[in-house]
C-alpha cells in the first residue's frame, strides 16, 4: 500500500511540476483533431499578424496599439496551435505620452524577422516614426526601442537583408498624419538595421486601382523581389502582390486573394511562411467588428512565379479563403494548444492574456501567491467623465464569437464612492458596478454609449449586497450581445440590467476585464481581490 501511495505521489508531482501547464480553450479550438483545422486559427484580436519560421518554431507578432504590454509574441510548432509566450514591448515610449490612454495610437502593424541569429521586430508609431526592437531569444527580454526612421505617418515597415549585404526598408503612409496615402516606398538602411536613410524610392501609387495599399511585407524568392500588400480597406479589401527583378522596380502586380463568394470579408494583410517540408502558407486577418481582427491561415501555391492564396475554385487566377483545410505538414504531429483565457491568479505573475490601457504603474495592482490578484481603487483621471480616459483597466481579448465569463471577487472597499466590477470595454461599454454607498455595497449595471465622444454613463437599478464576496458573470452571444448576471453563493445566478451590444475600441476589438476606481485622491484606497476568472462554453 505504501509503495502504491509513493507512485501516486510521484505521478502527481510530475503532473504538477514536470509538465507544462496546458489549457485547452472551451470556446474555440482551431485544430479539429483529425488532421484538419478550421478558420480562424485565432478567434481573437491579433491584428495585422506577421509570422516567421526559425527551424521548427513559428513566431507571430501583431499590432497592440495603446494596450500594454505590447507587441505580443506567440509561438507554435504547427501554425495551427498557438501559445502566447511573451511581449516584446513592456512599456511604450515616450513614457509621458503613453502613461495615459492613447486610443488608436501606439503600436501599428509590425514585422518580425530573424537575421544573423537575432530576432527583429520593426513597428510603427504613426505619430513618431518607425522603431526596432530585437532579442536573441523571443521568449526572453527584448531590447529598448530604437527610432530607425523619424516621421509622422510612417507605418507598416518591413526590412529585407539582401544577398549582397545591402539592407532595405519598405513602408507605407497613414494619411491622417502624413497627408499622403496609398503609396509604398523603399529606402536603404545601415547594416545593423538601426538607421533608415533618406533615399526613399516610390514603388507603387495605389490611387488608380489599389486604393489604400499599405501593410507591405518584403521577400526575395526565386530571383524576384516580392512585396505582399493589402489594398482596398480593412474590412473590404484584397491581397495584392508586387514583383520585380530589381529592388526599385518597376514592379508588376497581381491580385492573389479576395473574398469572392466566401463570407470572409477583407482577407488580407499578413505573412507568407514556408514550412520545413517546403509547403507555402499565408496568415491574414478578418475584421469582425467587436471581435477585432481575427487570424486566418490559408494554403498558398506558386504558379508562374505568382502566389495564389486560398482556393481558386472558379479558375479566375485569384484565390479565395478556405473555411477548413488539411493541417500544414511540418514533419511531425503536435498536441492541441490554445492561448490562455481563464486565470486562477495563483502565480506571483500576472497572466500574459491581460493588458492595461496604458503603461502600468506599480500602485495599480499586485499578483501574489495568496490565490488572487489585487487591484486598488485609483482616482478617476482629472476631467474624465467616463472610462475612456482611464488607464488602469485590466482587460483581455474576446476569445470566441460566443462564450461565458464568470469571476469571483471580494471587494474590500474602504470609502464611499469606491467601485469595482466586470467590464465589457469598447467605444460603447457596460459593466457590473459594485460600489460602496453609505458604508453598504450595491450592485448595478452601467452602460455608456459613444465613450470616445464624451458619452455619459447611465446606471440601472441598484441591488443591495449581503456580502463583499460576489460572483459576476456575462454571457456573450453572436453579434456581441452581452447579458449580465450575479450570484452571492456561486451557484444560482440572477440576471441584472439589460442586454448590451459590445462595440470595438479604436482599432482594437472589444475587451473584457476589471476596473477599480474612486473619485479624488487621499492617502489610502480600497481594493478588490480577484479570486478567479473563467471562460466557459455558453449555455443560454
């Protein structure tokens, strides 16, 4: 009996400490488990995805705008199953700017590359210029940003290290800052890739039939220089490819993927990746409104030195997105894996799924090994009338079209007016508001429309709570329809408030998470202990 107990203990120890903690999403898994996958491979807002392969490993990064930490690093072994493993940007510069929410600003479409045994990410800030960060190990610490090319409206950078040792940078323009758009240009860089020269050459003017051409990705293949570039707009566009034998052109162009008869709107902007077995694949996004820009994976083939992305079922030479397909051949089979969504808050480090709306300040909150994450009630920013200007919102992306999110919190309010709650955040937002009034805790639903346009919050009927420990829940149905519930025992949940339709933020999808606020500054603050947060399958 004693021997049997020892074996059980060892198995438990190995399970707990000797293996990776793997969580499979209960709401969206792209791997069908039968050698095929379904799109999207990530039903979450990883906007403007870029992907590279290094050996047997695949790495993805994406736009993060004002959300911090920024520049997410995802890792995969098979291009279908992904894990969020790091962020390349722990704080955004300049600090005095990004210590406050900068909706729609910050990190726009990045480009990740591997050169000379180092990982590089070039990313644009449309108000400052093109930055670069690098690392020896993508899961480790990345360098501080270097401003490679200064200038308002310079976006979507993509470097190319040529065979002759020369280094180039292609990029586009944001009309809102630059005053010009629908143009792609190329300039040279120094060998270190840290300085872009002022020798820019126009590659294409898209005003004629490639409107809003942007998001270039630079490659050299089979004797051609290729620039993959989306055109036609975020929600409605297509994928164009340019090619030339000369780096400066003239470039030929071809439309290689479009929506066609599919339901995948605006299929474009992403990355061409070749597997270790020689297969070609393309990552792109689809704009899904409140759900953000979700990530798809398409098969790709070459015909007469032109890529065709997706399936060309009608034979017009232009691919269309696939819904399901055979998984990429990477030489091996790998287990199903999905990014983390739920969080038990049992580790002395905040889960990577969580981001703030600005650079984090130390007094916003702390993880611990006590089994919860503690947020402190911070003063509302001076002059703000709603949550749009609040930096200390702890949020994560929507993980699927339909899901249920439940949390257990204990609100240790110290002063009247302090509040916390479960939040659905976007240009419109709604949250379950747990607030202290006259020494008692009350629960209500708050809705704010047009928060970016100084919309005012509207509060529903308040319910007096018996305890400071409460369970909050929101169910999200197709179309982003949100219904809120609460429970004081964790078993029976009661509806509260009215249905709310989630809305995207500024260039990002709607997000879900927590707030902890108060009015005015004193020498102390109440707090909320977030015991756990769980994403589960929706059951109406």
